[in-house]
């Protein structure tokens, strides 16, 4: 059965697992697309990105990002609002930078899945 023929309320198994990982990421922390694939021991960054693009709206999508910390094109302001509200470490950019949009500080914000929050233990 292809994804297109699935009932609307049914997610492919891989997509469900990707979204579950996204929901586990604590507020103020992020994982890369590759981190999520590594956590699941299946797929790769592109597959995780595809799942997030198709189904990620129902989970904290802003916590699954590119490895360079660049905010999701087209959703920068939405993501930035979430990051600021959650206290996600950001790297401010110089005024000369195009768009003046900060990046996520990956050294400080990246979550390795170790220190889980109480509601996800």
C-alpha cells in the first residue's frame, strides 16, 4: 500500500516514529534531521526532513532542524518566536547578514536524547 492510499488518519510507521522523537525533544533544545535518523537507526536526514515536511505540523517541528542551525526557510519568524519563548540558545548575526535572522547555537542547543524530561521517561 503506498502512502497516497493510506487513510487520512493513518501515518506510515516510520513517520510515526519520527514524530515521536520530535515530541521527546525538550523545550529549548533541538536535534538535527540526521540526529533523528540516527536515534531511530533507520533512514537518513532527507527521509526525516520529508516526514517533517509532510506531517510535522502537529509536533514541535522547530526542534528538528538543519545541522548548520539555519532556520527553516519560509518559517523563520514562526520558528524564531518558538525559540525565543523556549529559551533556545541562538547565535545572533551581524547587521550585514542578509535577513538578520539568527541561527540556533548548535553547540549549546543540540540534544543527544540523554537527559530526558520527566513526562517522557
